[in-house]
C-alpha cells in the first residue's frame, strides 16, 4: 500500500506538472512571458469550488466549468496583454495576479481571507474516490494534455507560435495573425491552469487566496525555466524536481529557500536553456551513452561476422 | 494598376519621413526606389506592408485600399517583403522558415490550423521554392548559423511562399559576394518575368540600372524624380541629392 504522504506529494507534483505545462504554452510555445499564471490557477479553483459548494454541481461538472471560465477570463485578460511586449508584458501579467488575488480576498462572495471550505473529493461508482485513484485520474489527464500538446506543436498553430516567439514583426508580414494566435495561447494556457485549479480545490478541500498569489506564479515559472522552456517534457521534469526538492530537504528546513535559489542561479549560469532545453548537458549525456552503446554493438556484430 | 501610392505622408514626432509621395507600379515590372540614406525608402516599405500607418495619403493594391489593414492581411492579399536588416526566424531551419509563410492559407481557419504542417504534398511544394532560390544545401540547417547572403535568400524564399503579386525587396544585394550577387539578379529578373511586380530598394546603382526600366528617387521624404535609368542618371536634382550642390 502506498503511504498517504507519498500519494499527497505525487498528486501535488502532478498538479504542478499541469500548471507548468500550461504556462509553457503561453511562455514557451508562443514566447509571451507571464508572471500572472497563478491567477488562472486560482480562477479555476474558485469557480469549481463555488460551483460545487454553492450551486451543488458535482466534481465532474464543476471542474470542466472552472476550466472553461478560466479560459474565457484568460482571453479577456489576455487582450490588454496583446499590445505590450517583453518587460511591459511581465509587469501587466503581474498586475493581473494582484488584482485577482485581491478580488478573492476582499469580495465576501469569495469567502475573503477565510477562503472556501467544504469542497469534497470527487465521487465515482457511488463512493468517494481514494487518493491513489485520484492520482491515476490526474496522471491520465496529464498524459492526454501532453498528447494534445504534441498535436499542437506539429500543427500550423504551433508553427505560428514559433514564428511569433522568434520575431513578431516578421511573423506578421508572413501572414501570421499575431493577435489571434496569442489569444489562442492565452485561452489554452489559462484553461489548463484552471483545470489544475479545479483538481487542486477538490484535493485540498479548502482553498485560500494566498494559495494563488504572486509567489505561486514564480514557482510555476521556475519549474518551466528550470526544466527547459519550450520543450514538452522540460516543464514536467521541472515540476517533479522542484516539487520533490522541498520534501527531501526537510531535514535542512532552514536552508530550503537558500538551496532553491542557489539551484536556480546555477541553472541560469550553466544551463540557461533548462535541463532539457537547448545545449542540454543531460540530453547530450544520454545521446553519448546511447551512441557508445550502439557503437559497441556494431563493433561486436562486425567482429562476429 | 498593381500598386498605387497617392500623396503618402508619414510623420514621426513632427519629423517628416515621407512627404506627398505618389507613384504606381505594374505587374511584372521592377520599379527601382533609390535615394540617399534617410530618404524614407524603408519607411515607405513599412507603410505599404502595414507595419506603420501613414499620417496621410492612400495606397491601393489591385484597386483595394491597404489603409487600416494589418500586416498579415496585407501579406495574404499578395504583398510580401524582405527586410533591410534581415529578420529570418533564427532558431527555425530554412524549410520551417518557408513553411511559416506557406501557412498563410491555413491560419485563417481554426479547423485547418490544427492540421499537422509537415505533410508530404506541402513539403514538396516548399522544396520547389528551396530549389528555385538555391537553398538545397541549407534546407535543414538552423538559419542562425548561415551567412548573411544565405539569410537574405531565405527571406526571399519565405516571401515567395506567400505567392505574392507584389514583392518588396529592401536592399537584397547588400553585403553579398559577387557570385551570390549575380545569382540574385537572375532570380529577381525571373520573378518579375512571372508577372510579379517588384519594388526594389537598392544602393548598388549597377543593379538598379540593369534591372529596372523605371526608377523613383526619394530625398528627405519627397519624390524628386521618376523615370527610366538613363534619364535619372543625368537628372541634376538626383545628382545634387547624392553629391550635394555645386559651389
């Protein structure tokens, strides 16, 4: 039997993996920096929580609704972001997270500082889903998202995103409708973050505005950058490593943030593309191991014949 | 008439970059646009391709006004361009650079734009553009590693993938070696023979005199002359603009 502690970490990491993956669509694929991603995580969590506790909808309805609403809000909030670039975009998206957090905190409808409680874990087959079952559900969703990501990357949408990321002006003169494709990226990224939020709410059963603050945005961004921005598996790997790190470093609790920071600085210095990004030492290492194994096999076969 | 520019003006913070510029271009014609540095040639291209909007004046492409259209709409109508300071997509390979422009017929429909872009039929058509522009050896290399002359050809290849009716070339021969230069001249001529109109900004007078039957001369944002090369060469205002007034 898997321990409750382990399964909690596994679920948390899977949710972070979804978040990192969703931010990667906006920042990695379409090249639009966002420091406000936790806002959509929060919007998804709050909408699905309130649809559940307030409107009495089931988990299976409230989470998709949270996803859709988060996507719609992502499109609306994405519009002011379309006219700004780079550092201005960073500040604008940062503003979004402060506004959304303040809305949750100061509007009584959202429960204020007390947050929203009484969200139950999902039910299926007439009983409550166990934590390992919930983990498997999340894992399946994540895998489906990654399949979808692969499809997108190889589509004209993915190509249009690459061109915008590379050079917005040139992309425009090549027939790429910049606004349209940026909005698509914002909608998809925000919706998937909202989906992760819904899963999170039904996992914690209690949510507060602080869970979705600016710090959370930075954590998600760190996972993406650490693992390899713009790659499919990088953000997932980033979520796994940076998700496990606080757990294994529990014995040195006091130095945890220090370790976290040091790791990021070292990463930016030696592997700015991320663990699986461009010039990745990890990928090179596995390639060289792979080719030397293949090489030995060829020599062996040659000597045999 | 393929392109008609009427009384075009552009001001940047009170500075007149273009002042009442009018001219027109026909299908299959190579129209040279020359003038000293800062004459407003690149500004003119940026306005035609929709990157800037003009302060005043009108532009018609095949009778349709281009004012208030975005760059992607203008490019989809059949106006494509290259940049004076090259802007290929540096981290994409040559083939993918061309594919970006090829996608203009897929981008408007959401349903079509989720189709995979590397399809055999499409790659074959892209290959013909690659061959035409002599880029075969570089097709699968990242563009950032290529020399300037090749990057310039990538830009032309990309512009051709839009199936343009009008091609704006901003100093395509700058910084090229002699053989590259000769190949490029032949390519431009061939493009115009297919009926595509070409606007050519060029500093190299040999190129302009060889390729263009008609030349527009800009100086300080105004058109100071227009006519066949022989006439332009001996026009006193043009000589003055380039060399200064005789004392």
